């Protein structure tokens, strides 16, 4: 299994190297898609082998110096589930890009360059490495690789706004990474190892310092206050980049490393949960009020992502305060939200490709001329709002159940959950309003003249529509393991 895990991580890097060597403009998108597809199959095989082995948490040491493990892989219900999501969505995004990055795109007529596919593949490999890593040092390595790739991909169009947004994302997320440096160094100084498993035996002070270091890094990568400002500006990136980095992978790095840390720490200091919950609630309220006035669909989705990530931090913080159900809800939220928000971003990309605009006041009557995109808009909106039977409901419901159950012992948690519930209902109302404004009614001039989408873009939308309904059942089945109880 450790060899298959290593292959899963290395394959996208090999694919990126080959893409960089290919000069034939028709060939390199196909090579990138092929390597991403093979890596996805590897994640499925890895999950199958782990499941067949007894569904227990397994850690394999791969690189060590003396008696210190520098890098290893952890295989459990969480890493195999999230690993499939980040690599599988990478494949879908690359496939979608084959149709999107052409001179027929009305918003950005542009033929994709090898560097786009190469950096996207490197990002896929780095995400696989980070998710599977069993050490803080390994997480730190791949954390920094994702930062460099995001800088390149956000600035891909090379406009001044794009380059400025890319630099802002690089600087802010790198400032956040300092927390991970502190966490890794302090853990090593106290335990002589970088392994996350060492956290369980650490004293409360060590746990607090390491967990707050990881939390700070997580805030930076997952665009939480006070380091949230880079994400809306990053919408200057090509829409497939926004869908992958800013819905499925890069922003999930933060919540994932925090989840992995709190899962490994055993008995958690309550101060970690309290600070995490308070900051998540502040971010939730901020994100909600910021996306209300947005007219650009991608910027609205960016602020919506900030609020959805805050929900995941709420779940992880509730786990730190004693709720195991909240942990399962948070992991399911990471998985489900990746598919629903990727769908929403790719709907925005499809509208821009076909009509030349992302401005919502100019997008009306989508369902009449672009029925698949209209259906995708509706399903993505309902999933994000947490409406059954879509996947968002099966993340939000257990999270609220865990929060209110814990609130019986702590009144302030009940107050927090009531505020979150009000935000959730308000989000549903607002997205329903935007659905009626953009999808229903008489087509606007731009929508009436929309061009058809390429097959690659259509098939990815169909898959994500299906996953926005089915992913919750996959998560529920997979997380019902002996390790998670």
C-alpha cells in the first residue's frame, strides 16, 4: 500500500514534467488528462486495499534520518476519502480545461499553454502528498508547493490584476505557513519527531502550541479572518483554476491539516476549540455580509467559500470541545463541499465561455438556452445551502446536531449555533433569489446568443451534478469505519 501511495503522489509530477517537454499543442492536454486519470485510479485502488486490510489506521515510514521519520504516509478513512476527492477533482478540472481553454471562449479567447497543465498536475500531486502525509514536515513541504503553484496559476493570464492577486495569495498564505513551521519545530524540540502521532503523548502546553500553529496556517490557506482577503482577488485566475484551487483543493488544505492535527492529538485543550469556534463564527458572519452585494458570480462564490470553510472550522472546533459527531460532519463537509462548489464554479465558467460574461444582472433565462448549466446552477445552489436530498444537507445536519447537543452543557455554544442556523437559512433564501434572477425568466441578450459548450465541459458538469447528490452517501459509508467508530 505504501508503494501505491507513493505512486499516487509521484505520478502527477512525472506528468507535469512530460507536459513541459511536449511542444504539440494538441498533445499536452491529452497527456495531462491521462496522468490525472491514472492518478485517480490509483487513489481508488489505494482506498480499496486499505478497506480490504481491515479499515484500521495505518502509518508507513518512507523517509527517515537516523531515528527521526521525516516523511511517511497515513492511510485511514479520512486520508483515503479526501485523497480521492482532491485527485479525482483534479482530473475532472483538467478534462474541463481541455474544452474551456480554447480560442472559442468568449470571455478569454486563449489556447491553453503547457505551463497551465503542468502546474495543475504539480498541484494535484502536492495535494495527494499533503493529504497522505503522516508528518508535519511532509505537510509543510507540500503546503509550500501548493503556494508556488497557486501563484503561477492565479497569475496565468498575466494581466496586472492577475499578477497582483497571485502575489497577494502567495504572501498571505506564506505568512500563514509560518504557523506550520513553528508547529513542526516545536513538536520536534519536545518529542524528537515530526510525526503527528507524537501529539497524543505530548503535554497540554505542547499540544496547544502545535495546534495553534497549525490553526494559524489553516486560517491563511483556508481564507479565514484575519487572512481572508486574498481569496476574492484570486478570482482573476482561469475559472477551472478557481474551481480546483478555491473550491476543491487549496482552500481545503487549511481545514485538512487542522483536522489531521486534532484527530492525532488525543485529549484536546479546550482553549483550542473555543478560539477556533469564535473565529469561525466571526468569519461566517463576515463572509455572509460580503457576498450579498456581489454581482460577479465568481466573487460571490469566493465569499460563499469563505463561509462554507467557516462551517468546517466550526465542526473541527466542536470536536476539540468534545463532540465526535462534529468531526465526522466536518470531514463529510470537506468531501461534499468540494464537489458542490466545484460544480458552481464550473457553471460560472460555462456561462462565461458561452456568453462572455459572469455578471449576474446580465445572466437571465439560462434554463431556456442552456438547460444543463441551469440545472447545474440550481443543484449547486441547493447543495451549498444544505437543502435535502443534496450533499450539503448531510454535512450541515450532523454538524448542527453536534453543536446543539454540546450546547446543552455550554449555553454560549447554543448561541453560536443559533447564529450559524440563521446564516444557513439566509443563504438558502439569497441563493434561491439568485436562482430565480439568473436561471428563470426570459433570456437576456447575452444568454439568448449563448454558444454551445464542448463535450468535455458538458460531461464534467454531468458528473459533478451526480456527485452533488451522491457524494454524501459515499462519505457516510466510508466514514462508518472501526477507526472512526
